[in-house]
C-alpha cells in the first residue's frame, strides 16, 4: 500500500474512532486482490 493510501486510511479510522455516530452510518467492504485467470503451463499441454 502506498504512503498516500495508508495515510488516508489512518485518517478515516481516526475519524471513525472519534465520532461513533459517523461510524454507525458507514459500511466498509474490503475486497481481496483480483486473481489473474490466464493460461498456465498445465492448460497449454
């Protein structure tokens, strides 16, 4: 994670920790990285 994204995430978490009313109205979804689906050596044979 680059430094800018990390700082933004930390700031968001600080805001949520400081104001529980905001935290009640926000849903955060964390998605896994996409897995590339391509030809592998086994598929080529």
